[in-house]
């Protein structure tokens, strides 16, 4: 981008990325590329990302304040004026930015863009009111309810009750720390990386460039949220057993299963995601059989002793890391996902040897993709039984619901929470 006033290019990139998510339904990864954020200086790139992440996490509250100062939001190409005000609102009200810098650069940005040049007066007036009056209004808003899109808020309340729904929403506002899973010697790696060992055995870090951390090049660990390490352990002792990791990419659970001594077949439909998996397998020197195929059309050579099915889902359990998700998806997505989850479970079950265990997993907070799927499966498969899990190996009693694993972002509040997962263990008679 062209050189401009200090901080202007960072805010311009943030504007483009935010618009890509909210108006073009781009994922954050795609939005970063579209906004060319990696072309900025490191400090500006970091600030641009912070502005976008904060705006998405606090969008409901920011909009609620802006709407008190704007009778009618600009639409069409002029919508970029709204995005400028949203970014300024995030900086002023959520990040406690310097008022003069935030207002001045917002006006400069409005004047820079042809679509918003004539709106620069409105941007100036609104941003000044945000700086003078907005913070008090912002702090008085019911953030948990307002910052969670209505489709998700109502489902969370229905599933967990309002107090827990509020705790989940509060965890979403604060983002997530970085977890890495050492192949061995977890305490040693916690000391070497300056992190803390979680009850699940991951090393929790404050962040930083992953590839620059000690142990990355030699593959001593891989990135994996603490909650994501728990489902594989539900398979028990799998040393020497044939294990299928279904919907395996990007490979965290695959590497974990291999480290547990299993003979692993990793299957996924996505070529790009499997390329990333192969890179991780090479880096960690992990040997598994990799298959790129549609599970609904694939046929294995023989039965498996155990199967881990990490089914495609709404990914609502990962909103701390991906605050774009609730704005890209709605409850309507479940109408396509739940039949696929049922179909994958049915296929995988046919490949499981008698006496074997299948663990069904989703990184979803929604019972429609967890408890309800298992209930429907058991109702149509009399040879299947739910094998209740017990506390231990990082699983706290509060994480067990109706015999299955149910982690929530508000669990482990003292050490930064964890992703939301559901996992149930089924045994084939």
C-alpha cells in the first residue's frame, strides 16, 4: 500500500479485511490475503489484525453505540464508511486508543477512498462522539448477549442455561492462547519454551511466531489446543493397533495417535489441508498412511481396531480463535452438516472391527452436532453402546456430560480456557 500518515495503512488494511468478512463472507485467512496485510511492516500488520479481531469480537456492542449517533447507516459502496466507524469504535472503546489519533486517521481514511470521501464529515462527527460519549455507553451494554449473534446466543442459552452461555460468550471476547503438544517430555518443553504445562499435557504460551520457537524445526511438538488432545485419549491403549483418523487434516490428532503407538491411516477429502498435514508429518518425522478421498466413497482394505471421526461441523467451539465464524455462519448451516455427520458416522461404523471403539468428535458447542447425533445413531444401531468416560488425563468432572466429553471455552478460566469440543466413545458389540 502507498505510504501515508502514521497508522493509516494499517487501518486501511483492517478496513478491507473487515469488509471481506462481513460483506463478502470471506474467512479471516482469506481476508488477510485480500487486504494484503502481509505487505505491511510487522508492527502495522499486527495492529491491523488486532483491530479486525477486536471489531469482530465486539461488533454487536460497537454497532449499538454507532447506531445511537447515525440515523441511517450508509449502504452499497458507501458501506465502507460504516466499516471505518466500526474500526475507530473498536480502537476508541475496546482498545482505549488515543482519541486524537483514532479520529484523525478515520477521517483521513474516509477522504482517501472514493467510496467514502463524501462521508468524511459524517465519519468525523460520529468518531468524535464515540471518543467523547461512546466509552460510557459501550461499558453499559450487555456485552455477552449483544456481541453474540442472535442465532448462536439463543442456542447457547437453550443448551447450557443463561449463566453458562454468558461465561462462554465472555470467553469468546478474550481470544485464546497458543497451545503446543510435545511428542514427549512435556515439562521439559514447558521450561524451554517459557510456558506452562496444562492438565492435558500441552504447553501453553502467550503467543509469538510459531516457526521461530525452539523445537519447531526438529518437530519436537505441534500446535494443538488442549481440548483437541482429549478425544484421542478416549481410545485407550492403541499401541500396535490399526487406527483410522477420519477427517484428519491438518493432522494434530493424527500425530498424537501415532505418538501413542498406533498404526494410523489418516483420511481427508481436502487436498490443500492434506498438503499442510504432510508438511507437519515431515517436520515431526511421523509415519502414517495418508489417504486423500471422500470417506463416503472410499473403502478400506480391512476393518480397524479403533476409529477417530472428527466430523465437519460449525466449529463454534473455536470462536475464541476464529471470531469471524459466527458472522459467516448461521443456524441454517446445520441443515447441511448434520446429515453429513450422520452419514460419516454410519460409514465409519461399518469399518470398525467387533469389540472396537469409535470416538465421534466435533469442535462444536451445539447439541445438534453432538449429543443429538449420538442419540440418533444409537437409536438406529442396536449393536452400538455408549461407553461412558471417566475423569483423568486432563478431563475434569465438569467436562463430562451424559457419559461423553463436553469441553467449553469457559472451562479452565484460571489458565485461559480451552476450545469447545464434544466427544463420545462408542463400542461395537
